């Protein structure tokens, strides 16, 4: 008698599909529909972006923040990298590029010296080809990281991935020409490789130091989670990048950078400037936008940072099974980032894609807990809410609430062990 069972009849497969609860079937249909809408929105934005660029007589203000990166790279190629931190020569080059300095204003460069390597590489091309290459390559890295972060066995994986292609923060970041795609790719890559290749995850987190305000929580979280190899690799990456910048640009590049940081704090962060603070997604920015004093802004931001960091470290020190996963740790770090720095703008909401992707994967595999779908929807549409200026910009505060809700449900998911749903398995008679 053969030990191999005969093939399962088609009727049995049909009856198994029909046996799925209506709620699961509705969930699948909704995911497919949402993924299709998100993909259509993303493709429509791409067409509009090209039209906006072509309709502009000169350098378009759409994706205009890239002007700062490109001109800093151009100064580096000309042998004067320190001028990227000086308003005079940097602004002169921007004025030559845009041809309209009064309408554009000055786009400062606040990044560590080793980011000049990236800027110089893109400045080898003309401005518009460099802008197109910047957005396409960083977006491809973001899409690949999110694709890898989604487990291969989750239901409707392609629909979930398409949903994140159309995440509203994607359009916001592209509209600014900023680095949100790169930040999310590095965080997503770290979350994906923490368990399997901790050194590679540390390399990603070390490279994130090009934007230091996003990495404040990273060393603390890695130490609390006892991720020693990843922590060592991240530290080594930062040291190597700093050494390379010192060797290539000279030691004098660092005083120029530090001086520029102090000038940025006094000229950009602390003055009461509603036109600038309207782009901030932090507690500090919200207080300043609504006329709060500098002392209140720093005080409430410090309280938010301490509360978020303590919550994350407390969960990691508990050592629960749900908190040991590298993907869970990466998601929690990314969800904590918006509360750990006073200086973050709306395109930095891109980083929330990492905790949302992890939470959706967990929910689709093991079932959603109460409040998780609400938190996911709030975080997903937070970039849209942030554009609403009704009621004296009060709705902008909803973005901070949405980010806090997402962070809370991520920590709650990490502290409990999930039992696999029976619905995720085939019934005994079908097996």
C-alpha cells in the first residue's frame, strides 16, 4: 500500500476556501482593494511629478530641498567641502542654480561631513538627472526593505506591499526631495537582518548616523536588548565613516560642522517662526507653532523623550518572547524615533512604515488586537492629517497622537506571546 496520499480533490479545496470565516474573506478583499488604490495613487503622483518638473521654467520647487544636497556636493567636488557649512558660498551656488534667490531663500546643510560623499557622488551629474537618480534609487531601497520586512507566508503579501508604496508620506518625501526613503530603508534593513546578520544590521544603523537625530534611541535600545554584535558593528561603522571624512576633507571640517550646528539651533530651531515650525512633527515643534515658550518646548520634549525611551527600554529588559525578535526590535526603535528628537519634519514620518509593516504582519498572521487597526489607520493617514490647517493648526497635533498610539500598540504586541490562530491552519479533515 502506498504511503503517499492521493491528491486532494478540487472540491475539497473549494470547500476549504468556503470554510474560511466571512471576516477573513472580507479582510482579504479590503486589503486587495486598498493595495490597488494605494498603487494607483502612487502611479498618479509619479505622472504628476513629471508634469510639474517639465512645466517649471527653471529648477522646480517640487523636490527643491535636493538643491541643498546637490550644491553641497558641488562644493565638495570643487575642493571646498567646508563651504557647505557656510551660508555665503553655499547660498551663492544655490542662487546660481535656481536663478531666483529672493523667491527660494537659503536651504542650509546640517549633515555630518561623511554625508558629503553621497552628495558629491550625485553632484557628478547635472541637477535634474541627479534629482531623478536620488529619488529613484532611495525609493527602490525603501521598497526593497519593506518587501523584505514582510514575511513571505503572510496573507495578501503583495497587497500589503502595494499599500506601503502608496503610503502618503512617500508622496510628501518625494515632494520635498528629501531623505526619508533612505532613512526608512536603513531602519527596515536593520530590522530585517538583526536576527540573521547582526553585523549587517549594525552597518545599516551606523550609516543612519548621517542623520543623528534619528539615531538617538538606537544605542540605548541595542544595549537594553543585548544585541552586542549589532552594537559593535554600528559603532565601528560610525568610526570608519568619521575617519574617512577626516582623511579626505581634513580635520578642519569638523569645527565647521559643529559651528554650523550651533548656528542652526540659534537661527532655525529656537526663534519663533510659524512658517518653519508648521513642518515639524515633534512635541517641541507643536509647542513653538502654537506660541509656547522655549522653556515649555524643551521641557515637554524632554518629558516625551524620557517617557518613550523608558517605555522601550523597560519592554526590552523584561525579555519577553515577543520582544526578542529582531523585526520587533527594529519596529519598536523606528516607532520610538519621533519622540526622541526635537528636530523632525513631516517627511520623517516615512520611518513609521517600518513599525506599521511589522504590526500588519503580526496581525495578519496571529490576528489583530483591539485598537491595532485604529492605530495603523491613524499612522498611515498621519501625513494627510498634517496638511490640514483648520482650527489654528490644532489638527496637526493629531500626528503626534497617531505616532504615540502606534508606538503603544507595538510595545503591547511585544510584551505578550501570540498563540497561532486555528484559522491560519488547514482543518484536520482537509489536511
